[in-house]
């Protein structure tokens, strides 16, 4: 790895980004699903900066309890503070905490990177929300935590409703989808919002990310046994429904659904379809910021067989 690292530095030459570090993560027995996601998150600049800031603040307080968030912050700090530009780091503390936290990741079997990412982001959110609530419950507090503009309201013990906290994880990855259903009898449109950290897209043979996104937002007709119950008509009616991105996230995570259940086989099969992805992606068919454009900075691909 040392030789490879020096070759990388020579190849980049003067173009090596200022202050950037390119470090591989040691594998602890099929932990590639974890390492690949962690490396992708490290090069997500807004997320990394806020995580390093969190680490600096928690280090100053000195009473932070060890959890996945502190272990991840410690790992990122180790990488960013290295004197060398390339090398290898063993994320042992993080992996140990992960296995302790979730029995799904305790074995030495291959795991799904998407499932790991979902678990990690939701775990980080839970930790940050608990810390914010703990600070809020102290006798003397500063300004109250920021609130979300959308999302379900939660009832407090005294009956007063409040909206969920918005953490920096939400600010980076959370978007809002709108599920619209239009009754073909009375033309009434029913809309339901839901939040997401990533978009899971169906794929087809020789397709592209752009076409997958178009299919995701395509209109579906509900008829026959799938008729929609219209509250205005008070009966089952034919309807059209579609999913739209109401609020695009700051960082867009796309998950390609490469596993499909085959009834004849009685199991899931991996779809090795070719899916083209651009370096710049413009989201269309959104309610807000219709012309928002994303720049690709990381791709996680699992190479191998799954049984």
C-alpha cells in the first residue's frame, strides 16, 4: 500500500488537493460493505466537516459517551490529521462498536452496503436527537434546537404538539417525496409527504440513472383490483398515482435495486444490468428547485456473487 500510495501522489503531482487525505481502510473479515461506505462518507465534504466539528466540540466537553457517532468522528479525525497524504488506517474501534450495536453485522458474512448506510445514518440521527433533548432538558439552555418545516408532529406529555428536530444529518441527506393520487372520477388529488435519506430505483437492462429517475416519477394507473378509495366519492375508483420529489436533499444518495425476487427460483437474484451514470445529474420533475444539479463524488459497487 505504501508503494501504491507513493504512485498515487506522483500521478496527482501538483494537482493533489490541498489538505486532502487518501487512506484505505483495513478489512476485518468481509467488512468491505462498511469500509466502502465510510470512504464515500469521508469524501462527502459537508458531512465530514460537520462531523469533525462535532468531534472538536465533544472533545472540549470531555464527557461524551462512546457510541457509533463518537467512533466515526474519531476515525475521520484520525484520517484528516495524518501527516502523510496516503496510507492505511484500521477502523477497529468503529467496527467493534458496530458489531456491539447491531447483531446483523457481528458475523463474518457479506453484508449489504445500503442496509449499513441506512442503519448508520438513522443511528447518528437518534444519537444527535437524544443529545439535543438532553441539552434542552437542562435548567439553563441556550437557544432551542432548530425545527423542521415539514414532517409528522409528535405529541408531548402535556398534550402540546411539537415537530421533530433537524440535525446536520437531516440537513445533508434528507429530502421529501410527495405521493400524489388523482381520482379519475372527480379529479380530486390526494397528496401524502414522506421523508427519505436515499432514493431506491428499479433498474432495467441497458438503462441509465436518468431513465431510472423518470420511471420512478412515472404515472401509474390504479384499476381493477387495485382501485383507489376516494374520500370524496366515498367509493373505490380508478385513479392515477405518481411519486414526485417535493424537496431535493442537499446530498442525493441513489440506491439501485439490483436484487429481484424470482418466483420460479424461490429466491432473490442479482441483476447485473448495465446502468450508465453521469458525472453531473440534473433533477427534473421536482416541486422545488426543478433545475437543481448534482455532481458525482462517490460510487459504491459490490463486485462478486451473492447467494
